[in-house]
C-alpha cells in the first residue's frame, strides 16, 4: 500500500527490509567503495552515472563510491523529496555545502542573482564574497521592496536566479514566493527558497512556484543539534545538474549523517508541531512583557498587517523561531542572556533544546553597524529557537532572566 502522507512516508519510504537481511532500519553503510559484480556491471554503472545513458525500466545502477552516492543518502533523499513534494532531492554535508553547490552549478559570470536581505550570514558572505569575485552580480532586496523595485533591480540585465530566505534569519521577515517566482519565470530564471525556518511541515515552496528548495538540515530536519547537513529538493533536471557538481566537489553527506537525518525525519512533524505550539505561548508572554520592545513571531501578525495575507496564503503554521528586542540595548540583553538557566546561549536553531543568540555580536558580527541597523538587526535583538521543553519552564526562565534587565 502506498503512503499518502509525509508522516507515514517518514517511517518507511525507500527502505525494503528484504534487501538488508530483514533489518527494520536501513543499516549505516560505512564504506568508501562498493564491489562490482563484474567488469560489465562496472562499465554499465559509469555509462549511466557519468555518461548519461538512460537506465532500462527497473534497472538500478547500484553504487560505486560514497562521494557519488550511498544507500543511506538515497533513503533520506526519497523521504525529503516526499516532504517537499518535489521530483528529487540531494543531501549535502552542511547547509552551506548545499547552497554553495547550488550557486556554483547555476550561476555564471555576468549572471544576476537577486537575494533577500537579511538572510543567514553565510549565504550573504558567499554571494557578496566568492560569487561576486568570480563575476556573478548579486543584488539585495528587502521585505519592503515592491514589485516595481524588484523590476528596477533587474533592469535589462540577465537575471539567472531569484533567491529568497523566508522567513528570514534572524528577523522573521516574510516574502511572497509566488510574486518572486512570477518575476523569475518572466526572465527565464530559477526561484530558490531557503525553507530552513518553517520546514516543509509549515511551508511547501514548490506549491508557490519554487524550482529548488534548500535547507540547513542541521536545524529542524536534523532536529537534535547533533549533525550538520544540507538539502536541496526540486525539479529533476536541476537536481541532476547539482548531483554532478556534488560528484566533483565532494560536498556529499557522510553515510552516518544521512542515517541520523533519516532517523530525525521520523519525528519531524511531531517535534515541529510541539515546538510551534510552545513558541506561540512564549511569543504571547514576551509580547506582554514590559522589558520587551517588540516581538516578531508569525503568530502575532495582525489581520491588518500586509504580511498577514502572505502568511495565510503561503504558510500553514507560524514555526518556532522568535526574535524580540529587549529595552536597553546590548548591556541589558547580556544581563538577560547570562541569567538564562533553561534556555542555552548558543548559535544554531531547530533542535530539541531552546537556544538564544545575539545576532548583533554573533551571527552578524562581521556586518557594518549601519547595515545591521537598516535590516533590523539591532543591539537589543535576541533570536530564540524554541525547543521541546515544557512551555511553563521556558516562560519562567525567560521571565526571571528578563527581571535582571
Ligand atoms: C536559514 C539558514 N540557511 C542556511 C544555513 C547554513 O547551514 P549550515 O550551518 O548547516 O551550513 C543556516 C545556518 O544557520 C541558516 O540558518
């Protein structure tokens, strides 16, 4: 019987116990290389994988070398493609390995990529650093940029990619994927969505026109702060091109990492739903707190807010990332952060444990102060990733820490 829901697919899809000595779980294939049955089988493998020969119906070329492909990767990739409702998926050894492989595959000197800012610092650094050095033209837009503003940004240049991180790290700004993908289509460009913050539980970018979806799987997909991995899901023709760059760069995930990721996908929905419910309570508490100036969590968007319409069309839940501004700036925030006992002070997000970080001095430390201020990263801003702990314990901890402000 075929599964009809990603939660069901998460616990069985892509694994046949009969092919693994009856093992309920896919064993970890810790091997760098695979033995061919015969010279002809080796030849056939490379004809298909490197030479582009079409496999006959039902033919599986198997495996040759773990930098190219491995059994644990395939199980994870099948389940991820199912979650994101895409034709195919690839797993990488970090979110930045996925994003870097994608940029190097699809962008050429003279191409224009427009990207949302703020976004994860590593993505911004890659676009403004290496990609710009090799001749790619990277131009930023913000949450307030209108359709006309986007068209002006492109002008008569060769638009090759529209890149959007929504909701954005660390401010939770949201963007209209449908509007951006319409612009990309008009120019024959691809639309790439970083879906790390909401995960496919709450947002399926392909339904809104995305061609490729990237994740730092280090976050919700991995979910336990015990692995680094990245994912790209999307159109089969594009994924095939990325697969070849992954062969060449070796940005492939390790078998044990893919195994851990597969384990984590089984509980993705349960974790994310619980974390989101808790984050909604925590956001409501913070919004009422006298030491907190503003709170950004998608559950708090009022019906009169222009972003509310995008949220309703694009997302089925508000996620578990909160950003809030504490009154009194850096000194006050440090007092709060140092007083937390349940919430841990660390970068990263999406794990079972609640983590708080200070983007001004941590993830965005390299960015000039003027730019940080312009994109909404102020000295008083705290980014909070809500875990699976009891909401009462988290609220009590944040309350006592805010008392120190
Ligand atoms: C939204 C987003 N995209 C991409 C990345 C990069 O992922 P990784 O750290 O797994 O390389 C991060 C990391 O924090 C992120 O938050």
